[in-house]
């Protein structure tokens, strides 16, 4: 809590994301002998670091954070099926087809699972033309959100004394449009050709956020997280100023009034956006990725974030065996020097499946040295 509140605590908190590493190596049969038969939270206990992505019962590919339940309108049907097919190159691929059927028409998307099923990505998007946009507007107008009490209690009993409750929200409207609904190229084209209809859709997406926030009101939540996957090549500074900044300034005062902290997931190239982030009202950023993997130095991150807290900060490539331990150690010490006490140390974006996993213990040793010296 000291990090959220901006005060000195009892030292650096180390909270690495290891779920992806764990799931891929479990599926591939390459999990080290030490962790065979363990669940994710047991691996965290063995490492003796703060757990993450464990609040809800884990299924492969799930976020591992508490989220709200979605309840669609009475006349909105959702159909989904998974199947295996061959790619154009003849390789087998696992696909998930999802369709929404409404009185306004139907929309559908196609997702492909990654090699070991730890994630999915879009092959085809829900929104392809203005007709689909009208269907999506209807879905958003009819949609409701519910508090997931069962999953909240499951996590509270196991981790309530260890980690503050974080609830994951949808991406901010523009990034949701780019990443989850329409795809970047089509979305930019549609915004240019049909500004009125697209502004109406973005406004309804924002209204959807307000519904989520109101469900969270009065709940024992510490952090509300926007899963934006921010990248300046998708959301350039002009787009950020036109769409993102007004959204944040309308929504984040409500989060603050509810007594909660706000964070966003910025895991792409963000050097052009960091000079703007302090104006958003966000309390912190997650997964900002410095050089040599991202496009910013630690000093640029520190200057741009101006009093915000950082979660993560170790480039994922530094957890791989081709980076020297000396370089990793120097980076971690400099990161702590620049950001403590406004730091929850972790890996940007996550621990790679091919990481030298014992580097987690190496970083933990540096953290312990720093904390003992306080």
C-alpha cells in the first residue's frame, strides 16, 4: 500500500509475472523438476516473492486477475465454438469462433490460440463495416456488469492478506477498438471516413466503462486497471490528445472519488507518449519497457511519469540467458535507485517462456540486499 500512497514502506516489493512462463512450460513438458506438480501460487511460495495473476482460479490463457461478469441483453445471444483447422501452410491451428446474434444483426470474430494455448490473438475482428458498428452499439446499450462475489471470495481467502485487490477493466475505448474490436488499419480508416458513427461508438464504449465503475463502487478494491497495451505506433500523440486524454480526464476523477487507484498497461513503444502521461490523472503505469527492448531509458521513464508509480521495469529479454547477469544486476539496481519508493518491481511485460528462470532468485537477492540496507 505504501507504493500506492506514495510513502516510504518497508522496502521494494518484487512481484514478477510468471504465469506465461509457467503455462507454456507446463504445456510443453519443459517445466523444471523442482516445479513439477506445483500450481502457480505454489511456485510463488517456493520463490518467496509476492504473487501475481493468482486471484482467480487459473485456466490456461486467463488473466489471473479479478474481473467483472458480463451479462448480455435478453435478446442478445452469444455463440462460441472451438475447432482445429489447417493453416494455409498446412500446419494445425486451434481456432475459436464467436458470434453475437441480435435483433440488429450478427457480428463474429475468429481467434487463434498460440502454440501452447497460453494466449489467443485475432485472425478476424467483430467490426468490419458500419452495419457491424450498429450491431455493436446495440450490444453495448443492452450489456450489464455484475460483481463476481464467488471469485472475489476465492481470492480473498487465499491472498487477501498478501496482495491488494486489483480489478482488470477493458481497454480504454480507442485501444479496445484498435486491439479488440476492429483492428488498427480498419479502425483508423473508419474514423476518417465515418467520424460521426465512430464517435458515437466510442461514446457508447465509454458509457460501458461507467457501468463497470459503478459496479465496483463500494467494493474492497485497491486498484482499477486499464489493459490498454499502449503503443505510440497505434495511438500517436495526436490520437492520444484527441481521444485518450479526454477519456482519462472524464473517467479518472470518478475512480479517485471512489477511493481507488488507477493504472494502465503500457507495454509498447511509448517514448512519444511519456511526456503526456502525467496529465492523464493515472496513478501508475504497468509494464513500461525500457531499453534494450523498449524505446526509452529509465531516466526518460522517471522524468515522464513524474511522481506516478511504476510496476515492472525489467526488460523481459534481460531474463534470458544471452543477457549477462552483470547487465541485469546493474539495470535492477539503477531501476530501484530511480523509482523507489514508487516501484513494484517486475518484468516488462512478463517472464518469457525461454527465460533462465533462476534469474528470478538473482533479482530477489538484489532486492533483499537493498531492503536490508534501509
